[in-house]
C-alpha cells in the first residue's frame, strides 16, 4: 500500500515537474523575443534611411534585370496593390518610406527619372488615398519627373484618386476602372437582438452625440445627418481632383450619369477615366522612358522598393494579447475588411457591399 502511494506520488511529481519545465520554457522564450525586440528598437532609429524598404531589380524592355552602372538612369516602380491603408503594406508611411529612400538611397540617389505606378487596388481610406496622392505629386514636382500609371487588374475608387498624380494612365486588356465615390460603414444595429437575449449595455459619454450610430441602442431619427456634409466634402474633392487630372472625363456626366460605376478598359478610355486601354506593361514602360528622356540604347535600371516587414514585429503584434493580458472579442457581421479600413471614410469599391449575397 505504501509502495503504491509512493509510485502515485512519484508520477504526480514527475508530471508536475514536466509541466513546470514546459511552462517556464515558454515564458523564457517570450521574454527573450520581447527583450530582443526592445534592444533592437534602442539601436534602430526610425529616421534612418535604407532600413525600411528592400530593393528589387525588375526586367527592362529587353527582359534583363542585372545590376546596371550606378550612374545610369532608373525608373522606380511603385506597386499600388491591395487595399490602400493596410498598415505597413500600402499606407501613408509605407509610401513615404519608399519615396524618402528612393531619394536618399546610395543605390538610387540622383538616378530616378520617372515613376511607374503598377495598380491593382479597390481603393481604401480617404486619408491614405489623399496622403499618397500628395506624396507622389510633391515628389514629381520637386524632382521634375513624369509619373505614369499602369492598371493591371483593378483601379477603383481610391486607386483613381492615387493615380490622379499620374500624367498618363494605361490599363491592361482585362482591367476594370472607375467607382468614383465615398463610403462609410456599413453600420449594424443589434439593440433589439440584445434585448431579446437579455443583454443590456451602457456607454459613458460626454459631448452631444458622442456615441453616434452606436449599435447598442435604438438609433435616433436622422442620426446619420452629421456625416453627410463630411461625405459631400470628400466626394466633391474626389470629383474635382480626378477630373482635373483626367481632363477628358466630363465632370457633370461623372456626377449625374457615371456615378460610382465601374467600366472595362475600352469604355473607361472612351469616357476619359484612362488614356490607353488594352495596353501591355511594356508599352507603358517604354512611353515613360521616352517621356523621361531616357536613351533606350544605353543601360538603364527598373527597380521597385518594397516595404520591409520584420518577423519579430509581426510576432509581437500577433502576440500582443499574451503580453497585455487582454483578449479582444469580435462579432463578425459579414464585413471582411480590415478594422483599419472598416471604421473610416473610404474611397473603396466593395462588390460585397454593392451586391449582397442572397
């Protein structure tokens, strides 16, 4: 009997010891990652150039992408691909880093003779679309270089806004263009549902209408009224900007007839949204090189700068709940957009919102 108790105790102690080893090993691993990230941040300045992006050599018109002499001219390709405003990928900071490092990078300094925007985006936030447009416009004017755009899939809403910085806009044979408009929401109201299941909520506020469009109480009549003037302002700014850049696009028809519709390439060209439909990438690149006075018989470089992503930052961000001790509860109501986009005014084409599932 005593032997049995000793055996049980030994098994229990052994299991406890194993659990403690695994538990404290995991704690040690997370602490090591945290400390490494902290130490790295101490010795890395966000103002340093050359560490925010990575350079990729792209094929020229002859399909060659080897390194050219550092005195040869270069075309910078900026990929406007994905949702505008996605943090670290296609937000204001990412494009700002690209333009800053294109100007200061030892490999590219003084070589940029033109920018080619390669576009495949449904648009994104109003703020990031406007910021990126102005960053590109300022860079173009400061350095006296042309910007061309090549749509390779979709150029909708915020994509049209950003490419208004381009002197000329091309589109591939299967591209879709348009959707000049602004959207906010959707907003959902679950007040009645919560009441049926016996759940109550209270939000503490100070300031008139601070909790506008709260989903946890009954909405007041015309509760969306304060948003309308802001949306009108953003819409008219969009219309003025895009018709100013694409001068063949009739402003009156855009507002009264075309609206936020999308068009295939040939129709978009006919209406004035783009300059050249059914175009190949090489055509846009060749025309840009010509516009930039680059001699095609001499060496030149085509490059892109991509935002650099750090594995430790992603890990720390994904594990933020473990470090903070907080767990975020999310109710999925069918909106698949990132929270960074979902809750903001947006120049965004969203087929799921335009054509809801039946």
